C-alpha cells in the first residue's frame, strides 16, 4: 500500500505527561501541552528544558515517559516518525555547518534529505527560501565566508524547505540585528499553509510581537500558557516606577530615563504603577518559581 | 489550551479553546526512497570527484605508476600489476576522502539536524556507498593513461582485463572501507590510519609465507613476473583476486550499513549478504593459493632449459638473434649496437655470434612452486641449471628476459653494454670465470680495442664513461682487483648491469683510458693501424704499451695510492676486491 | 531569585563625571611569561592525548604483527620496517598541532602559539618512547649470532626526527589556511607526500638516504631538515599582526587627570 490516510484529533501537536532526565537532572517533568496551528512562543531561562522539549517534538530525542502526538502520528512508530519528519522543519539551538559547502549547495543537500528529489522543484524551493531570508545573492558563497547572522538566517532557511507543517525554531533570532529580526517576524507571519510554529527565545518583545500564544517553561514544568496579553496581565498592579530603588521589590533596575523600575508583590504607597509588559509577567513568574 | 504541570498553572482569562472536531487529514505516505538515495549519491559523487585529496591521490598514483613502469622492459604480464601499484595510492586517497564524508555530520555538529530529516542514516550511508562512483573517473583516467603509456613503449603481450578490473575494484573497496570507518569514527585520524594500514599490507608482502598472504597471493611472485618469457596461463589468478576484492568491497559496505540501518528485516538482509561476501572472499582467496599446474611449470622449464625449441631465430648480418615469441619488436634495437661494432671490424672471428634471450627464475620461490613436492622442485632446478646463460660461451651473448629497457638513458646503457659484449666477442676476449671471479684482460691491447669499438658504435656520454673510474682521475676514490698479486685499478662503467648477462670480463682503468685516448685520434688512422696487424692485436700477449706506441699516443698510467702499495693498509671508504686473498684473485683472460 | 541589574556607578545615586579617562598602568611586554606556569595544566588538558597515543599504538601494533609474520616466514626485519611502523605516529602528530578556540586565543595577551608549542613539547617524549619501543622490538628479531654489526640507529633517529618536524611544519602552515577546519586530515597527507618526495627525488635522495650518503651525512642532512622545518613551524605560528611594527602602532600618551 503506497498511501495511508489518517484522521487526526483536535490538536495538531499533543504532549502528554512527558518527562526526560539527564542523569540526576530532570529536564522535563510531566509536561502537558497542546499546540495549534499558528505561532507559539516558548519562554524560559537557561536550563528550563526548552531545547529538550523542542528536540523531542522534532523527533530527535525521545522522552523517558509520556506520549507525544504530532498530527495524530506517534513518533514511537518508525514509519510514523519518518512521516512526522517529512512535515517538519527544525532549527536546532547549535547548528554546525559544512563550512566548505556553498549556501545553495547546503540547502540543496538538505532539500534532498527532506526527500525533495525532483531537481526542478528542489531548485525552486532553494530559490524560494533564499529569497525569503534575503540571501539570494549569497547563493554561491561558501558558508565559512558568512557572518554569524547570515549563518543563522541560513539555518532558518533550511528549516523552511519543503513548506513544513510543523516548524520548530530554537532561538532563531540569536545573532540577528534588529532589522533582520523584524524581517524574521514578517517571514513567520507570511508563511503559507498556516503551519504549527514553535519558537523558543529569550526576547520577550519577539513573543509580544508575533506570538498569539506563549508557554512559559520553568524548571522542566509549564508554568503558564495563554496569550502575551494574559502573561503581561499577571503582573498588573505589581510593576511600578520610582526615582529611587525600592528594597521591597523583587527586581529593580534603572532605565534609560534614569528612573527605577520595580517588580514586586507589594508596591510602596504612592508608587507610580506602570503598564506591565510581557517581560514583566515572565520575570514575575520566574521569580515566583525560583522562590519556591 | 490546556496546561498541567507540577507548579502553579496560570490560566489565561481568554484562553482559546481547542478547535473542535477532527479537522485536518494527514496522509502517511512512503516516498520513493531510492530517488532520495540516488539524489544524495549524485551530490556525494560530485564532492568526491572535486575532492582535493582525490586529485592529490590521482597525481601521486600517476607518479608512482610512471616510476614503476619506466625503468623496466614493458611486459604486460608484469606491467598491469605495476599499474595496480599506482592505483593503490589513489585508493588510499579515496579512503580518506570517503571517511571524511561519512563522518561529516558528527564532525560538523549537524547530527541532530540530520536526525530530524526523513532521510535516515541508512539512506545517507547507502548514498555514500553509491557515491563512490565519483572515484571511478579518476581511476579510469589513471588506468587509461597508464595503459596508453605502456602500449606506446611497445609492450609485449596484452593487458589482462581481470587485473585492470581489479585495479578499479581496489579503489572502490578502499572507498567502502573509508565509509565503514567514517560511520564509526568521525575523527579524520581514523581515515588516515586506515589508509596507512592499506599501504602496509601491500608494502610488506615480502614478509609473508604462502599461507598468510591470501590478500595479495602473488606479491612475492611479482618480483619474478618480469623474468617470465610469457604469461603463465591463469597465473597470477587475476579473476579470483578481482572476485576477492569485490567481496571485500561488499563486506566494507555491509559494515558501514550495519551501524546505520535499523529494523530486523534490513539487518537480516545485511547478515545474509555478509555471509555470502565472506564466502566469496574466502573461496577466491583459496583459489589463488592453488598451486600452479604442473603442466604449466613443465612448459616453463622447457622454455628455460631448451629455449631453442620455442624461440624464433633470425639471422641478420651473419649474427643470429634468438628471441622468445612476442619479443620480435626488440630485434631492431638489438641489431643497432651489434651492427655498429661489426661495421668497424677488419675481420670477424670464425665462430658466428648468437644473441639469445635467456630466463633466470628462482625455482625455490615458494609462491612459484608451493604445493609441489620437493622432488619435483629439485628436478626442475636441475633442469634449469644447464640452461643457456648459466654457463657463458665465447660465441653467445645472453639477454635476460625483462632486462632490455624500452627507452631513455637505460636503453643507451644497454646498447653500450651489448656493443661491448659484441666487441669482446670480436676481439676474442673469453668470458672466463674462475671461482666466481671474472677474468681480467690485464695489459692486453685487445681490451682497449674492444672498448674503442663499443664507444664508436654507440657514442655514449663521455662523462658517464668517466664515472666508471670511481673517482680515480680526481683522486676521490679507488676501485681495483688483485691480479697476479698486483692491485689493478678497474673500470666499471655505468649500466654494466643493463642488457646482457654480466658474465663478461672485468675491465681495467688503463684499458678504458687507452680507448678514450684512441677516440681522440682520427678514426681512419686507428682503423689503419688495427687492420694492418689485426691478428696481432687480438693476441693476448700484445700489450697496451705496444698499441699505444703503434698509435703514437702516450701510454696512460694509473699510479696506486700510497696506502694501496704493497704492504700498506687501505683506508676506509676505498673499494678493494679480493685484497690479499690469493684464492680469490681474478684470473687473466686467456683465449 | 533576586537578580539585580549591575550598578556601575561608584556611589549610589551619584552621576559619573563626563569625559573622564582612566589611566592604565603599562605592563612589560613579556609580562605574560609570569602566567606561563599557570598554563601548564590547561595545556596538558587540551592536549589531544588520545589521538597521539592512538597513532603511536597503532604503529607499534602494526610492527608487532609484522614481527609475527616475519617470524613465520623467516623474513628479515630491518630499519625500513621501523620507518613503516612509525608512520602512524607521524600522522597522529599532524592532528596535535591545532590552536583551540582560535578567535579567542588570538585576542589574549598570551600569544596564541604558546598552546600549540606546549603540545609539541608534550608530544616529543611520547614520540621518543614510541621510537625507542619500536627499535627494541626490531632488535629482538635479529638472531643472536648474526655475523656483522647491525646498522647504526642514530641516522634513523635523525630521519624520524626530521619526519616529525616536517609534519609539525605542515600542520602549523595548514592551521593558518582555509583548510584549518580539516586540520590533520590534510596536513598528514601533505607531510607524507613531502617525506616521500624528499626520500625518492634524486636531488635530495643522495643526501638523505644511505647509500649513497654515509651515516654521518644522512644524520646531518636530516637534522638540517628538522631545523628548517622547525623554523617554518615557528614562522607559521606567529601572531598575524607580526607584519606591523610596534612603533607604528604605539598608542598616544593618556591625558593627565585635570583634577
């Protein structure tokens, strides 16, 4: 039988009580989440388990416990795992490169690995992703001659090959300048086919700008899921500004206007409350998780 | 959207509820894996073709092939194996390049990314193996160029297709081994060590005995292949060796795939293929170790002991040339120096001259005779002991098969050597050997005449002839032999080993210097002097001084260094043969 | 978790005086030598011991196999076999000379060549022990009552030292080239080809092989090769700013503090 057709259930990606340990370290601790089509941001500090979770979703790593379902396919089955990979675009956090390959040569190679065997279609795909990330003039440049930002864009490009239905991007904006980050946001917004996109980042403003949904992962556990506005709202009434440092605040820093910004549970009387941002909500959550 | 976990779960007030219903259908299809493999293989092949390592291997292989082929007489039953020697270097380069390619994902830290692709590791490994086709053009180019060069040099016989096919398979097998290494060890050192092991196995075949050399069974015989008068039917067993190489290539490919494929059925198939490949390899190895058929060796012994029964003889200018079948192309090259000497002879000896090819084979070589009883081997040895060439005669010049160079400086040396042997026959210097020591025409005018005739016939470079004095003229060195308790400086011209069997007399420095002085005189004058009393000049009692006086030239003298005068000890670094050992002194050449 | 933003002002709340330069004390040029002893441990830890020892052991194992095969066939083993067996160690040396974290080490006060030079110094005794072991193995294969003297080993030792120096030079030169990421995979074949060329080319063969050269001559020639290769290694490991003179880039004197 050459083709099998399956009906999937509601969520495109479902993670049920997934756990993963590295020795004594519990990287993921019974994580439950579901992902729909659209962009989901994954926030969390270093060591929170973001990369582990993304690698499991990308079928690169496997969980110690729990189940994962991608478009109704179970990665534990070899054939279904391959099928998931056919619909997958993945940008790992640390992506090495074949430095002596040219940009186009590397993309062509990856396209073949994604089973785009028709030469014309492959060339079209390579040209399309190169144009999408603005490296079309660098097609014949060797990778070793690219700057760090260009290599990062190249990594994004290879993930876009084949118009994947599940796009997993681990810190895709690392090394990109502000203009390139804007272009990246534009790119994600214009992707055809409305794929499931998961991106992990430290940049809260990226989350705020493009992610309708955000998940906060702390110490291997999901601490928040919702919209960025909801995350910001968790800090409502708990962010204030002052001319001086307030010792009762959990976090304090001086901004560019020389005024102190504070996050805490109990603003001082008469404190000037400010509108909280996504970052404020994340920092408050992070502090709360750390204090426990 | 739901979220559960060990910690506090903040639910967004406006959390989107999951979209209802089954919705999107997903098709699970099996994409044509073969097309992926072929597409990847095409990329890998193009990378291999353009690899700087493969290019370097090609150049090194070409150089080695040239160095192996150039100095020897072009005989196809030896040359095709020499061509294989050049392919070995290309194979080593392909091994390293293939190992680097197979280890590329781990070395470049893209292993995780590759793991997320639908093309599995087994697919990629298979593509690497098929991509070895990229090494074929380089191998074929090297093979083709070598075949053309050997053929242009007038090779005897015809190239063996199984041997040349084996050369190509050697490169493929080396590449497969490189991929097998690279799938396990990504570090580049592993590939380079693998290449060294490959080199070592072929560079040390001389150490192995019959049972242990089944990888390169005729490695020892290769040294004697060039001495054969023609190819031995079915030996070396090239077909079996080619099958062995094919088996080894398949085994290496299976070893590479075994690491990367998963699934019981795939592994079962690999195991079955592996068993078959091992069986083919072992069987081919065993076939190669079979003894050479007795009939073949009997025929070879006949060719050696009684060459007249198989050789074609041609008479030209009253000289008989007897050559083995296929060597007729050497005839014109042999005639030139001989005729050159004959042209200046006032008269010829009564006994006609015969120039005959002979074979000298070591029948104690186990790779030639293994599997045969000792008695049979002894019988063969005894038969070949009386072959022509084993005992020199005055009217024959013997040319060992495989010793006549095709071109270049060595051919010039061989021409001079043959001319000198002809001249020695003409002036009746006998090829006398006593106790293993050649005779010395000590103070015999005919010696200088012979050297003069040879110089006139072939016009060798003067500097090369002077080098035969071993630094005597400049005082940098001395070489001599003892004759009648007298230290006699000798002359050993370069190229003395090229051409005829070295059974001629040991020539003296004085004889050469006198001949050199004769070349400074008008040729007509010398000819007149020689013709006027030819029989006298051929007399062994006619001295160098008499010849010099007749020609009006000063008699050359070579004073002995003080340390070599009677009673003194020679200093280190000086070559003295038979010093103070009466039993080992050289006899004087007497007709 | 109470992260606080770093507070750079010298006093809380006090604004920093604008345009204030900080005078730094100039250190002697070779002040980095004082830190050298601290580098011994990191240099030995970053040394690719496994690679080097694998190469040395591989050659010794090959030699042991050849000894066994030779004993079976009663064939001779000679210094040529030692040359063959030492090749894997030479190849491994090509992978030792590699500047780790090159962009970082080129920006530190301690010169970037210190670490690879340290690696060479650490590799030297390992190679010497390997050579000694292989010579001992070959010496044991000579029957006890063999007439005549065995050939001298000092020319062979000089030759192997020359091989190692040539390999180090090739690795150092390639570490500066576009093939730096492949490192020893290119340096090893380059050095082997150079050695083969020196051995077989007529112009060099008469100095580097006996015969025609004498044992003393061969020794001197190979040590000369080793010296030249070592000089090339030193040149190749130099700082890339060596082209510029110190006078041209001497910084201007700092302004005096007005207060």
